[in-house]
């Protein structure tokens, strides 16, 4: 057992999907995994292990934002032997050609991340959080095989959901080819690199940043089937 996950060694598979929302973890376990069992409900941050096409897979909620995500990813890798981790989450689109429910396979993360400022910025370094190439290739191949369109892109992992300077930052990054915003991929890629694990992000657009358009909470929980299929095939 670790501080935030009440499981025994062996309860969690080396392959782990990481939705932010613990109810989405439950949804994935109930709809996509066979013989799924819940291994932890500490803070209601549910985690399940089951099998997908004979492959043992876990799915662990991580909460929202880099610091919460960081705690779960650290514990999964350090204490339970997680080796391949895919964040399956939502993002906002700041690109008019990237629409609600579109899929993004994340190859890198720009960030205003306080955590990498602590790790690297104070030493005058800029660190580029990138996805694992093999997982990225496997996800692209899986999406192609399944016939699901997906854009490979850089995300913006922002620390502040409610940010006074959001529009300025998002427009600047959009000029540099960054089409979407979420809050966790930069920390996932950085921690995985530090601990020798493979990591990837697969995102579904839940809202348009510069338009009045977004998914309902129910849709957030239930309508991301294609992304989950790609993640389960790739993991
Ligand atoms: N901002 C940050 N994170 C998000 C968003 C957003 O608009 N949508 C989904 N995750």
C-alpha cells in the first residue's frame, strides 16, 4: 500500500490507463475490461484491474491538475511497478479546426507548469516533456486500424484552469502549433521519464476555448468510447 492507493503489490497491472475522473475509471472498467475488480477507493479515487483481450490492464483515476496527477503516477510507478501509462482525458480546443469529440494523440506538452519550474527553471533549464515514441506509434497505428481519425499534436498543460492570462497564453501557443489545452500531460511525461516508464496522452476535445460550446458531464463520462478503444489497443 502507498499513501494514496490502498493496493497490494501485484494488484495493479504494468499497463495503466489514467482518466482524471474516477467515475470514468469505473465506466472503463465496467464497459471494457473483463473480471474487473476495484483495488483502491482511497479518497474515492477509484482504481480497477481487469483484462482486455487477454491483456491485464489497470485503470486509475488521478484527479485534476498536475499535482494530483503527479501523486498517482509517482505511486503507480514507484510502488506498484507500472511500466506503460496512458492518460485518457479531455482537453479544450483553441484551434477552430479541432472540434468537440475529436481525438488528439499527444506527442509533447508545452507548459506553464510550476512543478518543472521547481525541478528545472530554478537551475536555468527548460525541459521538454515528450511522449514515449513506441506508445505514440502504437496509438497512431491502433487509431488507423480502427478507422478513427486522430490528430497527433502538442498539448498545453496549464496549471490554472481559471487563469487571468489564459487567452493571451493560449493564442501565443496556438501561433506555435499547439491546438489544445489540458492540465496533466507535462507532469505525466516528466515523471515517467524520471522513473524509466513509458507514457502517452490521448485526449478528446470536451470544449472549444474561444467559442460557447462544450460537452455535458454525462457526455464527459460516457461518450469517449473511441479514445478508450485506441488506448486499450495501444497500451
Ligand atoms: N482547460 C484546461 N483543461 C481542460 C480544459 C480546458 O478548457 N478542458 C478540458 N480540460
